[in-house]
C-alpha cells in the first residue's frame, strides 16, 4: 500500500506539473511570442465563449442588435482566458501540493489559492512545499503583469487599424464600397492620385497581418461604430484596386498591384490562423462570388458618374476576376466569422461551400440580411 500510494502521488504530481506547464506555455504564446502560434487553451476558451454569445444572439432579428450583443465578445473572452490560466495553475499546484506533503485536498487547495493570489494566509513548514508556494506566487504575479502590459499593446494596434477604417468612410462611403470609392475620386479629379491610397493601404495590410496573427483576439474587436468593420474596409480597398487595374481607363499604376498582393496575403495568413482553408494558387478562371451581372452594373454606375472606362469590358471582367479570385474566399469567410455588417461584394453574401470553421458558427443559425452565393458562370 505504501508503494502504491507513492506511485499515485508521483502520477498526480506529474499531471499537476504538466497542467501548470501547458497553462504557462499558453500565456507565453499569447503575451510574449511575437508570431502566430495556435494554442489549445486559447482556441477552446474563445470557442466556448463564442458559443455562449451566439446562444444569446441567435434570436435577434437585425444586424444592429447582433452587433450590440457581440461587442463584448472579445473582451470577455480575453478575461475568460486569464481565468482559465489561473484556474489551471491553481489546479495543477493543488495536485503537486497534495502529492508532496498535504494531508488532504482541502489543505492543498488552501495552500495553492493562498500562494496564487499572494494572500499568504496558509503557512507551510517544509522546503519542497515552500518552493512550490514561491513558484506559484511568482507565476501569478507574472501573469497579471503580462496582462497589464498586453492590453496597451492590443489597443494600440486596434487604434491604428480603426484610424484607417474611419478615414476610408470619407473616401468610400458607409459601408465602404469600391464603386463609391472610384466615383468620389473621379468627382474630385483625383483618379491619378489613387496611388497614394494604395501605398497607405499596403502598409495597413502589412500591419494588419502582423498584429492580427500575433494578437489574434484583435480580429474580433469590433469597430467603435456598428457600420464599420476592418473586413469590409479591406474588401472595399481590394475591390477598388482590382476595378481600377481592370476597368478604369487611367495610366497603369503598379502600386495597385502591390496593394492587392499585400491585402490578399494578409487575409490569407489571418484566415489560416483560424483554420480557414484557401487555395494558395487559384486559377484566374476559377469562379468568384461577384457575378458578371454585378460587375457590369458596377461599370454602368461608374460610367454614369463620369468615370473613364476601358472599352473592352470582356477583358476587364477577366482581369477583375483574376484579381478577385486571390482573396474572394478568405474575404467572405472572415466577414462571416467576424459578423461584419452587410456590405457590397463582401459581407452581403456567403460561401456555398464554406470552410469548417465558418460552418461551425453558421450551423443552426440563419444569417441576417445576406443571400447564398451560387458560383456564377463565366458569361
């Protein structure tokens, strides 16, 4: 019996140490590691909290109601993640304290809780347990300090993102539209100055990729105004650059090409973090969610506004589709994942064959103010 009890204590100690290690590793990946690193603690916590918020909002009938319901999702999930870490560390140290010296689980619980919260009311009088007490108190202090340092970082990245999104409203309407963007620049006689916009948004996409993969919770932080969204802003700029390169009759600007490439790479990397699959090398002839009829209607609208257009619309359609196919799937998937406001050519439609991550949230819930996308023909 003595040997059996010793073996049980060794196994319990090992399990407790492993749980503490995994919680600390999760915090390290979230707070310190400057790159995207998917983690089971983070993923499980955000999924469970998302399900609770979805359950709350599934009966809401308008987008504004859903936006108000989801505005606390990311902040609550972050706090829940801290609670999960602290609970896991507490549980792990309870196991280790019991395995080393504690006479009961209740005594181990008091020692662990007193140490983790640095209350100091549970005293110990042996060296191994004292080492555990000091190490647990150190971990608890480090976690709180990291969270305090993490919040300014995440809100600084949020502020940078939203400054550009807000500025786009002046140029592309609300919600932003690629067609409206081009029409406004045409009215201001500034079509040939669009290169400045593409340069600024290329830098924005680069910053977006870095911040939204290393600080993944940022993807779910909603804009200060319900009609804004970083996803539909990205879609409007990408579509605007694609339309200008394919259909607008102005001197070719390679900066638009760079902006599109920076954009679809950023969206792909963010989507890959959330396990949203996408074809890495799509064919220019692959179907896209924007139909030829919609494209023609957009050209007619721009022509009525006095925008100079290329004469060969057939070639313009092929060129536009060749650009759009690079970001079409990830744009629609991220718009649905983040519950973006319905906007032209991005969040006003959804994928008929959506990735598993998107289907998880779509199951049993009818999207509001959207329509199914059936892959269009090339005619």
